[in-house]
C-alpha cells in the first residue's frame, strides 16, 4: 500500500503527543501536560437537570437538525454577556456556534488562507492554532512574546514586510506562556494594526478565569470590525460538550457559514440546548467564581512547590489567571532532552518545541496546574525538580 497523503500531513511538525502518551500510560505517572479543567468544577447535577428539562419540554426539536449558525437563544446569551462583561455590542447574527473553538480556527483558515499566505502568530504559540492553520500551508511568521505581551516593534516590522492576512493571538493568560497583554500593549498593538488590513483573531478561552487583578479590554474595543473573537464553554462549563463560538462581522460571518455547512452542517444541537438551559437556570457568575478560586489555589500550590524545589536558574511565569505556567531552562539546554529524565521519574510536561514553528531543542516547557490536587502537584514538582537537577548536572560542566 502506498497512500498518497496531502502535502501538509507530511510537512507538519510532530507535536510530541505520542511520547507523552507513552509515559502517561504508566499509572504511577503524574501529568502536568494536558490542558484539562479540574473535573471537580463540572456542574454535573445542574447539567443533568438541564438535560432532563430540555428533553421533557422540547425533546423533539432538541434532537432534530437545526440552524448551521446555532441555537439563537444561546447566541443571544453570548451577545448579552459580551455587552455585560466587555462592553462590546454585537448582534446574535454575528455569532456562530462551533464544535469547540478549535473548529473556529479551522473555519477561519478555510475562508482566508491560500497556500503561501502570511499569518502572524505569537512565539510561543498555541499548538492547536499551529496545527489548524498548517493544513492550509501558509507561511507562519512568529512574533516573540515579552513579559507585557507581543513585541510591538517586531510586530510593526512584520506587518510592513509580510502584509499578513491574519494575526492570531491569545491576549489573556496565553497558552502556553500564561502571559497577558497589558493595557498599554493592547493599545499599542491596536495602534499599529489600524494602519493595516490584517485581521486580528482574538482567541479567549481563559478570559473569564482571572483570579488576580482586573479584567482588561478586548482588542475589539480598539479595532471594532477588524477583529474576530473566539470563545468557548470548555473551561467555564465542561469541555466534553464541545461548544465554542466565533464572533465576526457580517461580511465574514457569511463566508464562515458556507465553510461550516461544508464541514459538519451544524454543531451538536442538543448540547447547545442543554447548555443554554443550564445558563438560564443557574448563576454562571457564581459558578465561574468557584472555578477561579480553585485555579488560584492550584496555581499557588504549584508555584510554592516550584519555589521550594526548583534550581534558582529556572525561570517561571506567574500568571494572574488561566491554567498554565511556562518554565525556561538555562540557555543551551533542551526540554526535549529533559523529558526523558522526567519520564524516568514518572512526571510529564509538554516540551516547548510543540509551541514553535521551525525551532527544535528549545529550553522551554509548559506546565498545567488544573488537573491535579495539592498532594499530586507537590509530589509531581518534587519529581520534576529531581529530573531537572540530574539533567543540569549531566549537561552543565
């Protein structure tokens, strides 16, 4: 058999997932690799009640085909929440319900990207975006993140040199770094983008998960119709429901709907009805506040353990929300090599290589703190510190 695969499949870089899964198969392993929410936050009883109510009151319609754009009451809820929480006025017609925000990236790629088109991404960047866009074989141009957000000087240069169609970013508690763009950085980024027709894609799965400090404006506040927003219920309700959304101006939404119909026709309509019913019957803000408190507790556990056990040469981000920490090893050390040391200690992380384009043996790694309790976090960090110390002892003379 000689299957003739598409070019992009053969060209896309490995994500290291297979290596992680090998170690994760060991029941003694502790994983800081996956971006899973803590299952203790899932509103199981409330969703059960919502599902029963939907089935008993509107079962026939909830189990039927429906609009490709999504359940109108759910889209209205999202529009209302944008206005309430962000001060952004959008119409429900500007919202498309997707099968997770990951599908949103795929649909955006479908309607915008031809082979060779330039796309700006952050460095490091969300691996799901790298994979979603790589299908369309664009030129991914990465702009480094600084402590306060994107490097605006290099952004300005890249916009002039490449005239990219899209600039994809996660301004709030970025995946993988945990970095948040400051207000000043957002304003400067918007000022630069105003002089170009590049569309800013603001992916915001973690925006409501701030547990320290004050919320910051959406980029749509500054750039209006030149922004596409992506959102998700995965981190605020439950990821298994696979519900996300795209918010885009009418001219773009028209094309997104064509791509959506060619992809899967419509997102799971029953899930949409259940989530809307859940949101109507329960206090979403109170639920999210509980998630925030849990996340802060878990982040604090991990940072405390890192401060106690990691060598002082290791740098670590200290996010004010979201679910990830980003660690940097001394220059010249590879987190891919460190992974084999960590595997021997039965602890898992994601090496930084997964979050870069055309970069190998980077000295960075991502840690997730939401999938473990206090005891497991402390034990896992202790194991990882042991692996780091042994690794550094072997590599640094």
